[in-house]
C-alpha cells in the first residue's frame, strides 16, 4: 500500500479542525438567554446639532439717503414797481419778524396817504351830519347814500395807499437770515420780480424717498438721526410720511424735523437719515441657517418637544455678514445649527446640544490620538 504524502495528511488535519470549529461555533449560538435587544429608535435616527436660545429685544433701524433743507424758506418778490432807495439789511444778516428788509422809492406815498386820510375824515364828518339831518327829514335818502358812497371811496383810497406804502418797505414774514439779495441801490424792480431769499435754519427738514418695503415700518414720531458728510450728527423726529407713492418711482416721500442749535450751514446738503424703529423680539442666528420653504419664503429649521424637525417661516428684520435678526419663531426653541440640510420637516432626529457635540468630538479625538493632551 502506497504511503500518503505528509503534506496531504497535514492539509486533511487542518480541514478537519476547521470543520469542528465551525460546528462548535454554531452550537454556541443556541443559548438559553435572549439575544440583545435591537438598537433603539434613537440610535437609528440622524443626529443633528442644536442650540437652545431665547428671543432677545432688538431695536431695528432704517438708513435712508436724503437731503436737508431749511424748515422755512421764502423767495422775496416785489409787489409794486419802484427804484431801490435803501438796503437796511445786508446779505447774510439775521432779521426779526416784521423787520424792514428793503426800501423802494415811494413816489411821495406818505404825503398822498396823509391827503387821503384827511379826505376820509371830511367824508366821515359829512356823512355823520347827513345822518342827523335825515333823522329830521331835512335831507333826502339819495343824498345820504351819495355821501355814504363818497365815504367808502375815501376809505378804499386810504387802504390802497397804505398797502402801497407797506409794499415799498417789504418786511420779514418770519425771523431768519436774509440769505440772498439780488438788487443794488438804484435798480428798478417790477411787480413779481425776485430780489432776495429769506430762510429760517434754526431747525432743518430732512427729506428723503423710501421704497414700498421700507415705508410700512415708518410712522410719525419716530426718532431720527442725521449723519452729515463731516461726521457730525443732528437729532430730530419723523414728522411726515406720505400716504401715496410717486407715480414714476413708486417711492414714498418722508420728512424729519431736525434741531440745528449751532446754526450750521447745512440747508441744501446731503445727509444720511437713520430712523429708529420700535423694539422687537428677535432671534439672532447665522445667515447660513436661513432656507426657503415651498412657498419661497425665508424659514428656519428647529426641533420641537418630540424631537421632530419643524420648518417655520421668519421675517428678516436686519442682517449683516455675520448674523441675521429674524422674527416669527417661538420665544424659546432648539435651533438646528448643524445637519439641517440632511433632515426633512417632520422627521424625528436625535438632537445633540452644541456643548455636548463639542465634548463628544474632543473625546473621539482623544481616543484616536492618546498623546493629544500631553503634546
């Protein structure tokens, strides 16, 4: 009988040992104890990083580009023809209300006015005497009426001459600065001709146009700050918000009254108007956490009490590169800060607090690199 090679015998022994090991391993599966319970639902759900936060008060502002103008300003025009006889107020001087600004050649108006007043006195005396005669029926009614008409004509003449005399000496309708004088002594002015400008810049008016999106939050009485080109500021109040948009631009006109205690020369210049709106409760978050819902509106994902993802519409109050201020969320919520793009609305998740997530990451890093804390 031929002898079996040693290598074949060794291979057979190894195969037999492997079969016995497999058989014994299968028998060990049949144990009296129940197998481990399947993984819980929480272990099978996606983990998202969340942060608990409360709404905080926020004072929004609207920044509007506008311009400044004097609160009161008027163009001075001549009411009658005449040569410039005097310039009692020089250009740039302050004047009080009622102060004479210019004197025109009055063409003997004072004398003519005195004559008219004398004639009026005579007409009044004659009419008074006629009334007494009429009571005794010593004068007819038509004669009395003719004397009354003469009295009225004399009174009208006096009033007309008084107006002409006043027009020859135009006065300031309000206190301010004679900002411009465009005539010289001897110049002839015609009725309606412009000869100067009076402004009152103790207070300024900030005027601007705002969009349809901005005007809804503006109301009369809001505080306004005007930043000037030189960096200075003026404080004031919003005094007018137009109720109708301009037909060509679809924007609304607004005005703010600003104090100008130093009488700075600002009328006609540009300014940046900042309107401070009423405070609102907002949530502050990263702009990256904003998304769009099915309606195309801004929304934010957060987790409710049952650990389900909720998508809530929000209104953007203000934003910059680093943070966004939104309203529309509950006062207290768990905001999804990581993993929001991987979960759908209504899906149950495993929320992990931000602090806990940082601890877990540090622990994992420590296990992978035992010397991480000793380097």
